[in-house]
C-alpha cells in the first residue's frame, strides 16, 4: 500500500516537473504617464499615399489606433508601432494581445533591427466588431513580408533581432477604422529542471 502510494506520488511529481507552463511577461500596457512616448505612427504617406492613422492613450488606459484608410495615390496602409528597444524575445515565445476592433483585418508586425526596406514579419489579426478578444501568435508562425507581400525564401524570424512591434491596417478597404489595444504580453514556456 505504502509502495503504491509512493509510486503514485513519484509519477505525479515527474508529470508536474515535465509539464511546461506559460508565464505571461508584460511587454506593453498603457497605464504609465509616458506610454505614448513609446509609440509612433507610420502611414502610406511615406510612399505618396494619403491615409491617416493616429493613436491616443484613452481615459481607460488603452491605446486607440484610428483614422481613415485611403487607396488614393497608390496608398492603402496605416500603422502604429513601438519605437525601437530591446524586447528580449526568445525562441518558443508566443505574443498575446488584447484588442477590440471594428471587424476589419489588421496585422501584428514584428520589426527586425536589420536595415531592410519595408520588411516585417506579420500575423493576421481578425477583429470582432466592438468585442474584446485575445489574439495569440507563436513567433514561428509569423510570415516574412516586404511591401505587404509574402517573401517566400526569407528565413524565419530571429527573436533576438526583433526590436519593435505594431499593428497595420492594409485591407484595401477605404474608410474609417478604429482598434483599441489594452496590452501586449508574451508567453514563455518555463520548464522545471
């Protein structure tokens, strides 16, 4: 009886030790007085377009990304992104964001610190109109893109090279848009040794 009990405890201990748990690590929230200083907008004006994308920190301590998408002058994108800083991403990490959108399709972008024109790693964020959702993206699921097109022969994202992230709207539908972001975290697998 005692031996069976000890064997059961040992098996439970081994399973518990072998299991990985996701520990959320905050990357960005908008509760601090200087939250806005960490972000910037980059819109299609950089290539002649006339889309307007702006952001503000709301009274609810969220970031609101809003504006009007225009397809004029070969434009068609608006984005908000963090300013460059060390994000300490690691292989196996998963990015998680809590967002409320307008039903449009946005993308979550990762920006490497290597100087390449219009190059990002991208994952699709399908928002639900006026509904808070959590979106999760393992780093290895991001696709390399340049000027919005998938780059087939690009290498996978190197977490240590990512020094900024953000959201882009480029769904080819002119008109007003709005998405709110409460926070962005990463989940990291922690295994007991």
